[in-house]
C-alpha cells in the first residue's frame, strides 16, 4: 500500500500538468462549443455545428486534412514497416541517429533545405532547366499538397522505422527458424508471422502518424503564413485564423469535431485489432 502511495506521489506532478494544460482547457472549450457571444453568453445547442458545416473554409480545410491523412499515413506506415523488416538483417543496419535527424532538425532549418532543393531556383529546377524542361513550382497551388506529403513522409518515416525495428528485433528467433524449415521466402514470413505478431505496434504507429500529420501546420505556416494555397489549407490553419479573430466558438467547435473524429478512429482500430487478434 505504501509503495502504491509512493508511486502516486511520483506521477502527481505529471498528472497535474496534464490536468491544467490539457484536460481543463478542453472542457472549457466545450462551453464555447454550445454557446454564443462573449459578454452576453447564450446557449445555442447545435447551432455552432450547423454554421461550421456550412462554412466553405472549414469544408476546404477538412477535405485537405482528410486527403493528407489518407495519402500520407498509409505510405509512412508501409514504407517504415518494409524498411524495418529489411533492416532487421545485419546487412541493412543503419545508425539510428540518422533516422531521427528529420524529426530533430528545427522546422525553419529544414524548410531552408527544402527551398534549396525544391524552390523556384532550387537544385531540382536547375536540373530541369539544364535539360531544357520547364521549371516546376513545387510550393505553388498545384503542387503544394504533394510537396507537403513528401516532407511529411521523409520527416516521419525514420521515427516510425525505429519503432518497428524495435518490435521486430524483439521477436524470438525461433519463429523465423521454424518458418524457414517449410519456406525460404522472407516476404511470406513477414506477411504471415511478423505482421500478425506486431499488429498492436502497427496500430500504434498508424495513430501516431495521424497525430503527427496535424503537426505539419508548422511547416505550412512557416512557408505560407496565414494565407496558404487552397490545396494546402488545413484544419490547423482554419483554427489558427479563428483564434486570431477571437472566434472562440468556431475554434472550439472545430477542435471538438477533430477530437471526436480521432477518438472514433481509435475506437474503430481497437475493435478491429481485438477482432483480428482473437481470430
């Protein structure tokens, strides 16, 4: 009993921080979600939700964010899983600090590098012009989403790769030795043995990748400020603009929808995982 109390004392500062910084502000934002006004506050029920779903800026931001997640998250998950399976063999080992470097480099410094490579006068365009091809505006309206997804993939793949590599290397070697008695295919071994055994880790990486996709707002804001191209206008841009306008009701409503959406996604994954593992 005393050990349990001692443990509570250790985690109490962290719990207080989470309570003050995250939980209490979240429930305060729920108050704004169902009210209108600042000095004369009125309860309006679901009126804020109806207004939000009729807002073209919100619909554009939601569409772009969903597109970003649907394209970027599966690529990061599958690419990092494939590379981790390859790197589980000694031949493909690589320094872990190099994998984490895209996450460690500050956003401003990383974007300077991307401008050097993909900018209007960057290396790629210089090569295109050298071979008599037309230069490409990688950060323009037509290619902004593609470029952001590329940055997201390169930034997150190494981090997810380390998570997968740790899970794969922790598997008992007897699994592979027993499997190779019947088959010499590493691909079939990965599909039938590795993937089912690390299914909870795959689920964790998917959720973490979705959460990290929302942090791409920093890159968007650093590149374009408050007015990104329509193809790169994300939910974080929408909420940030409403924060500057002091429209707390619209901001809180959008944040609430994002929280509910992620929560439903996690619940769905958990149910799928339980069903998958039980069979």
